[in-house]
C-alpha cells in the first residue's frame, strides 16, 4: 500500500511539472493589451449560459469515430511488409522537447483490432462510458475495400456487437504513405499511394453501393429517424471531382438502391468538411471530425508553439459551432476531440528550435498543451449546452476518436491518464461513477 501511495504522489508531481513546463514557456505568454481568451473548464458556465443547459438532452446519441489501422491489414502489408501497423509509429515516438509526453501507449496493450475479442472489450468500455455508436473510417483503394479487416473480422464478429451501433464514413481522400519521412526542405512528406474512390463516377458508385448492400442490413447499423446513416468525409471534394450534377445523381441513385433493398432511404452526414453545396447535394446534417487542430491554428497566435487544448476547446464551442449553426444550410452536429499530437507520424525536425517562437517554423505540426480529462469533460458538457440551445438539431454529438493513437486523440486508456478520458465522458453524461469498473 505504501509503494502504491508513493507511486501516486510521484505521478502527480510529474504531471504538475509537465504542466508547468508547458504553461511557463514563453510560447504560451498572453499577448499584451489583449483580454484573456475563454478556456475550458474554467469558463464553462460562461459558454453554456446556465447550469441547466449542461444536462444531457433527451434521446442523446454519442457517436465516436474509429480509425482502423491497428491490425494486420492487406493494405499496409502491401506498402510496408507483413504485420505493419501504426502501433509501430506510436511505440517509436520520442519527445521533441522537455516535457513532451511521448511515447503515448495503450494501457490495455497493443490489441489486434481484427480480433473479435478486442472489440468485445472495446464494446463493453463504450457501453459503460456512454459511447452509443462507432463511426468507422472506411476506405476503398485500388478497386476494393481497404483497412476493413478490423470491422469485418473484428467488430462484426464480436459477441456483444449489439451493445454498440455502427455506421461507416466513406473517406474520400487519397491514402498517404504514413511512415515518417523528410523531404529536402525538411518538411514532413507523405506521398499518396492510392487515389480516393471519387476518382471516377464508376468507382464512387462501386464503393458506395458496396457500403449500402454490405452494412445497412446489419441489425445494429445506426439509423436516424429510421434511415441508415452514411457519412461522407468531404462533400466538396466529391462535387469538385465528379461534378455537382453527377454527385447529386449518384446520391439519388444510392437512395433508390437503399429503398430497393428494403431500407427507408439514407440519412447523409458530412463528417469532415462542410460545403455550401451540401443541401443541394442532398445531405441531411454536417459536422466536424476533430476541429481542435484547425481551430487552434486559426485562432491562437503563431507565437504559441503548443496551442492550449482548453482554449482550443472553448474556441471550438464559441466560434466554430456557433458559426456553423448560423451559416450552415442544414443542421450542424457538434464535433469535438480528445486532444491532438500528431508527432508520431512526423520525422523530428533536423534543425534547431528557433529562439523566436513560430509554430509554422517549428514544430510545423500541432502539439496540444494542457490536455486533461477535466478539459475534455467540459468540452462534452459544452456540446450538451449547444444541443440544448438548438432543440431543432438532432441530439447527436460526435467525438474523434476512439483509437487514433498516432494523432493523439483517443478515448481508450493510455499511459498518461489511464481511463481518465472515458471517465470524463461518463461524468459529463451524468452516468454513475465508472472508476470502480476498471480492472474487472
């Protein structure tokens, strides 16, 4: 018992030291003559307006994106050799500066996500902590599904799969070579290996009709108002590559195809990017995959080398969500993320850190400072307040991500916070304390 207490005290001291290293850095100094920005969790009530709005709205659905690259896949074996997964990136990550919390590793171990037993454990964690839906990043390259083994061989064969609903996101971007490389200009270089399925109308139809015919009939497929949910990563890219009229015709044909298979149409959700064409194309809702990286780069000065997670979360709630609610032509579902640190995917800069902070010069990628379960809990509560403020919007929030280790946004327990992010989600949703469930 004594050794456990000593370990707990040492852990608290280390966390306090890391926080001091981040917060005391000149890169985090407040610009003179400017009011302090809003920050979560400190300014939660100011953002929400009242405690009443922090309550979970009736019929709430919490949907969490899932990135299927932590298993032996045909795609990565083809690119890198048998057995390669992004666990290799995360375990190989190293700190770039004093106080940088890398590597970040899974507390449950490097579980093979193509195994049903992995998802039986994940499904139980999701159910007990408030995740209702897994939205699978779903890929189609070189004329066939890619990285699908985790869904097909793992989740769909798990014994408790009915405890969590699922949907798929047609991820229409090229597949990039993710192994960290540096080009001659010392910039991270990720050349594309395969083009996205919106390369042609025929390829788009083949991949999208596969989703409709393969997954919509599953009894735990996610539906909104009785309609199976199909998420599209980038509607604007789709319209640009295929043409607006062709995209509209494609979506109409997909809905007709779903009707012929016995489904009540399709609920179409834009996951990653909003386009003014969404309504005309036939989308029902839109959202944001993980907005904190974009929002931090947009609203925090370049002199802030490591954007503050609490400030980015507050800016997401007060600037991005409110903007989309005001300017969007279809309902906006609030999207939030559990942090961001994508350094495992980058080669460490070979040049010295400059004396004058400029994150566009160094580190050239987003590394969030001051991440914590407390900020994430308040972030979720801010999303509840948004939904209570917009009662005509479907009561749905999306979180990125369940397992995106190499970009540093995940809910699964890790070597920093343990089960902290999952517990924070459960607390924000008003569930009974979940701390005692761990280890059982």
